């Protein structure tokens, strides 16, 4: 009997009372989901709570930006000051750089582009992935879009947003270019995680030498290295216990540098305030020519930490960050730089004074207290950057762009506080190498400037797409924002290029190494996914084997891990064609990460049935956001079975409610494959009409192909439910076996040499040293079964 025609009908008369009931039940849930989606945007804070958040944000968000006065003027004038008017010109450049980039661009524009409170390049990429199909690994399904955290906007087909979306989705090379841009920005943030501790701690430790000019510079290096080793060694404790100290330290630091600035302006030269006129920028470049242009590399250090400001946004409300910056950070920084400028105008002829401009400008009576606070502020700034590096690597790992490394959750209260041991020690080694290798702030400053300006350029380009696709701004606003940002940042970038040979090459080398690792890993992961996708087994073939699958079904539960959210993976067919038995209950488990910051616990698992009930086969999809942690405990397996049993109960309840039709739930199948499958099943299983078939996201009526009663007894349904639950519990007690695919990727013999190097050596090495899936899922060795297979790309 042809079931396909019956299933294909979608008329109102064929939907039945269960469909009506389902629609009525779904409506309030849709409204609730809508409320949950906008919960973050609509959340209002009291004025007192907002001020508290603003205070706390000082320690997390602004530490890096606040320590810049330690080294800006030295890196701007490494060879001394020829004309005191140059100091006024440099100060004018600093004032307008701070105004245009951190204040206007980041605090009031970019910070609004957060992904439900999460910042950084990957947060922007996640927003774009939700509004356009630009993700290179296409493992998303329409059910993922129903998550409460999966917020996105729609647009008219003829709008600029729709045209941009179509252009981005039109070719794979554009998706790859977008991913490459995100990876470059990410690699430069990792470079920041190396250079910020180096320059901040070295600059702070340099204060020891001011009162002892004859002290060897090696002692300063040694003190800086000891502080850095201590800083990185304490990372595994997390910042939960000492984090409350960060905000008071940074607030005290800002008040001190602001107060010292006021004192120096009053004592030395208040005329430096004329630098607020941009005419002095023109005079500065006219007077100094190319040398003035290259000095922009030093000026740019005044806005370092701006990208960390966005990456460390965490869960602070944007309004709290704006309050903290406009009322404390921005005024204190302007006063600090103006005070140093006033001091340098008077002492410009002493090169030693220029080298230690910050410490020399401190009044003698408070010198050592300021030195201690400066060192503590440098440590806080370094901690913030290291935490941002851990966070962005976790995001990259979740989106398949970084090798699997151990991630430790250091706080029970805060989701974002993590520690990555392998990355921590790599950062420490590279940071100490940079500090001890360069031995001076100038070359480290050149390297630092290169990393920062590249991240800013990447953010500008991503923000352009965000403004078009997500915010749907008018094209004039997009052009103004992008044009102004690119003019300023490209100006700085051109100046930084002159200093590539003077230390600027360091972040480029570091970024190139990490970019190679990340891109090769992503390429290998993509090819593995494509292999699984193209070699998956058809449902018709599987169901054609019958309930026993042509094998002996032994007591127990088999968890088959796969990257596919639909279809039967190739490793399963490989398994059943080489072994004579399979478990009585088979569950295909797919753990996938979505472009959202978190998936609520109650929405994490999707469960559906594969085939008729007597096949005892299910699929379970566990969904995570890029901030979620797959905890190493037994909860995952327990929650999986809890959701499976709940599915069986709900399925039985749905059958019991039916009064005219039999209902089936269907998964991700095309109408054609569904028809073939049903025809095949009709031929091979005569009693199929009494069974509930495959799985689903929507309830669809299926006419019974046999003359069975249209009314199903609720007692019979309950009896069937209890029988199946008891059967599954017995199988679980008999033992659970985790079946993992161990897919080896190899390059074809006729591949080009660079592809062979990337796949056969680099990717193979990364697979060898990274964590196994069995470790991530906490699978005991006695319950693990690896199924190996090789494929060529």
C-alpha cells in the first residue's frame, strides 16, 4: 500500500485533532520564547546597581587601557625631544585618538554589537552566522533557530541587508574570507595576551631604576620575569577569590594618575591644554615629516587595551561600561597624559627624563606608593588580557577552529571564568622570551602596536557587516562609520609598518603560527564532517535490515557518537558489517556547538526515534553555546537517559491522545526520501501500521494502512510505555558502551605538496597531541570502543 500519498497531504482536513491540540499548546510557548529571547535587551537595572556594575567593570574591562600612560611618551620619543612644541602635538594626537577610537567607536558603537553580553571577534562572527548562512561547517538545523538564545532579525528581500546576505552566501570563498578575517583578529588578540603582560609589567618594574640610575637593566628584567612567572603560575586558581580586589586597585590607579596630572599641569605648564585644538596635529606633522608620521606607532599605544575592552565585556551592561569610561577612565587618562606633557615641556632636553616620563613626573613624597599601585595595576591589566585570551580560544574551540585542549572552569558563580593549562604555559614562555629578548619597552611597544591595529581593522570590517545585516542601518551611517574608522586605523597601520623591523615582526610571526594551526585544524574538521555527511547510510537501507539489523541484538545500550545531526553515520555501517552483534538499544549521539553564547539547560537535548519502535534506535543531539562547558562528570550520560525516557513517555501520551489518526514525528528527510522509505517499510514489514515511525520536529498524521481500530486505548499506551521503559532500563543496567569513530584524514597521492604537509603532518600532529573525544566525554576505558576508518582528501 502506498503511504507516501497519504503523508504528503497537508490539508486542514488531514491534520486531525492532535494537530489542533499541538498548535494550541505551542502558542503560549512561542510567546514565552519571545520574552526569553529579549530578556537581556529588556532587562532594566536600578541606578545603584548600575553604578555598582560600573565600579566592577573598572577592574575587568579598563585595566589594560589604564596602564598605557606608563610607556606612551617613551615609545613616541625614543630618541629624545627636539622641540617642546612636539610634546603639545603628540598630546593633541593622544587626545583625539582616545576620543575617536575608545570613546566614540568602541564604547558607544562596537560595545552595542555584543552577543547577549559577550564581546570579541568570535561574538561578532556568531551574530553574523545567525543572520546569514556563512558558517563553513553547515551542521545547523531549523530547530536550533527556536532556541531562546538564538535571537536574530528578519529583513525585506529588496533591502541592502538581503542583498548583502545573498552576496555573502553566494560563494564558499567569501565565507572562507570572512572566517579568515575572524581568525586573523583572534590570532592578534592572542598576541595581545603575550605582549600586554610583557610591556605592562616591564614598564611598571622599570620604576625601581628611577631612584637608582646606576642599577643594571638586567635587574629590572629579572624582577619583571619573576612577576610574570608568578602571574601565570597563579592562573589555575582563577580570579574568583581575588577578583573583588581588581576594581579598587584600578580605581585607585586612575585617581592617582588623574591627581598627579592635575598637580603637574598646575606646577609645570598649564599651556599644554591648548593641545585640545587639532591645529597642533597639523603643525606636528608639518614640522617633523616622516619622523612625525612614524612616531604614530608610539601614539597608538595610548589606545591599546581598547580591543580588550570589548573582548572582556563579559556580562556587564553596556550602560555600566559607558558610565565608567565617561566619568572615570576618559577624564583621568586625559589628565594623566596632559600632566606628563606639562612635565616634558619643561624637561624636554633630558633624554633620561623622557625615557622614564611617568615615574619622573611623580612627586617624591608619594613615589613608592604610586610605584606599588602601578605594579598592581599592571598585574590586573595583564590578568584581564590573559582571561580574554582564554575566553576567545574557548570560543574558537567551540566553533571548530582550534584543536581540542583542556578547559578548566575556575568559578562556580561565573560561567566565563576559565583556565586553559596548555595555552597558559605557551603564553608564559612566549611572554618571558619577549621580555628577556628585547629588554626594552620600545621594541615591545612596536610589536604591541602592530597587534592592536590589526585587531581594530578586523573589528571595523566585521562591524560593517553587523550594521548592515543585524542592525539594518542606513547605508550613509555605515559609510560614515566604516570610512572614519578605516581612515584613522589605516593611518596608524601605515605608521606601524615602518617599525616591522624594529620589533613589529613579533606579533606577525606569532599570529602566523596560530593562524596556520587554527586554519589547518578547521580545514581538517570540515573535511571530516563532509566525509561523514557524504558517506552516511540511507534510512531505507537500515530499516530494510529489519528489527534485528541482520545481527544478534545483545543486552545493553550502545552510544554511537557522530558529528551528524541527521542520518546514520558511516562508522555504524562499518561496525555492523564487521561484527556479528549490536546492542539492544542504539542511540546516535551528536554533540554540536551553535553560534550562540549559551544553550539553556532545559533546551540542551533533542531526542527522536529512528525507525519503528521494535528497532529501539534513537538519536540524541546535545547542543552547546560557545560559552558553555562540557563538564567532565557523569551528568552528561545521566541527562541523556533522563531526556530519552521523557521522550518515550511523551510519545506514548501523544499516541494515547489520538482518536482518529496515527501520528508520527519526522526528522530531517526530504519528501522524496520519506516516500521511498515508507514504501520500503510497507513491503518489508506487514505489521508496520501498528508502529510509530521515525522521528521529529513536527507532528504529521499518517493514515493507518491496515484495518485497525482508529481509537487507541490509553491503558494499552501506558502498558506499551512501561514495557519499553522497563526494557530500556534493563538494557542500561546490562551496560553502556560508547562507540567513537576514529577517522584518520590523509591527503591523496596526487595532491599538491603544501596540502600533503598541511594534512599528513600538521593536522595529523595536532590530532595526535590534542585531547581525545573519550576524555572530553569522560568515557571510561572499559566502556570505550573505537571504530577506525581512513579517508583521503
